[in-house]
C-alpha cells in the first residue's frame, strides 16, 4: 500500500472519529469491551474502597461480558454462549476484588472481594471466616502457615485467610438492634430476621461462642459449599456488607470485570449519614479523624465535617486498586 492510500485512509478515520457518530461508536466500544466507569456507593468495602471513589474497571479481566447500554443496562446482543459473555475468559480468583451484577437485580452493579470459588467450603462464625479450599489438605498446608490452620470435621480449614494480606478487611459493626446490641453480619444471620444463604450448624471443636438458634438447636457457625462456576463475594467491611452470605454465590454469567484505577475520589457524605448511617455509610472513625477531641455527636463536629465535605481525596486519585488494597488505610 503506497503512502497516498495510507494518508487517505488516515484522513477518513480521523474524519470519522471527529464526527458525532464516530465519537459515540468509539466511546461505546470502549465501554462495552475495554473499560467502564463506576462509583462506589456504599461502605461495604470501606477502607479498601471508599464511598465516593470513582474508578475505571477492566471489562476484559474475565472474558468479554455481553455488552449493555450504559445507564439503561439493556443488553445490546443476545447471550449467545449462555454464560453472560461474548468471549469466555479466566474466572475470578480468590482474593480478587470483582465487579459483578447483583443476582437479585441484574441492572445493579456490586463490588466485593471473591473469598471462595466453586467447590470451596466456608464456615462463618463471629469475627471468623474459615475456608476449606477444594484443592485439599495438602494444598492448604503448602500455602498457609500452621498458625492459621485448624482441623474441623476431619479436614483442614484456614482461619481468616486474607486479613493479614489486606489491612482493609475488618470486623467492626456500625449498626445496632433496637435494644442497642451490635448488629454485625453474624448477629443478623443469627437473628433469623434476614434472608441468608448459609446453613446454621454446630461445629465441634470450633473455638467460638455457642448460641441457641430460633428453632431451638444450638449453633456456633454458618456453613456453605460454593456451587461450581460460582464465586462467593464478601465485602471487606465484613460486619456491614450486604453480600453472598445473605443472597448467595455469584455465577460467572454475572461477572463484569475488575476494578483498576481511581480517577476521582470525593468525600460527599452528609454529617447525618456518617453519624447515623442514614442512607448507608456510617463512619464514626472518619468523624473522629476530622473532629479530633470534639465529641462526634455535637454541633461543633458537624461544622468541622461540613467544612471539609466535598473535598477531593487527592491521595487516592490516580491510584491503582491493587496497590491501595495492600496499604494500611487511614479510615
């Protein structure tokens, strides 16, 4: 191809890209197949990802998902392969932070950490997440220190396998029941007043308190075996996360991508939201950081909070998620 033809093609491509039609097609192509913008709306990943983080997600991390029109979330192509992806790809791995469609409402996107994959078994007790990885006991002994391994039910389990690696994982209840007792995730499951995906069990030898369940038997944990080609997604803010423990595993069909880069981060929560959790996002630690020795439930603290509201968290802008998640968070 001679230079004149190449120059002619380049001019046509430039003219197309400069047109409204070309711009829209290019933007949609990027959103459908390369990267898409998301905003963190809740505190379920608090300290790892903050409310008000605006991030780009890589859409090709786990294959190419069936494209949907932005905002409307209407698929533009049929699900040819029956697995939600135009091109099938690698599955989410344990420890990955994943963006996926909420199984109860597929137009809504959630972001959580994948803690277990198909075939893994989970025991969840208060402040403890124990996993028996489907690769078996030899795999567990090879990959985890003895101090984190316990033997229960004739097999090995790893206790809180990811907490040492990712400082943002925490168990700090931010809500209470009407009687004032903490209402962390375990207490909510135990109450029987919420839907749950896990089975209440009593595990002999598990070093955790026993509780009478609502049907009269004693229990000390909840159990789940993850279905094949499904992924168990739990928020790092583990006592304040609406996740797989309540509504179940996420099938590959609903996997969208992987958070990549924060391009903007704004503290936009109101004082009432941060103090009382109205609308989600209760964060007394954040209030104490801003207000210092001033009581957090005072007008003075409210003024201090409002003074810094809508500020940009410049320290997070331009940061990749895989570097942030390994740092000791500031809140």
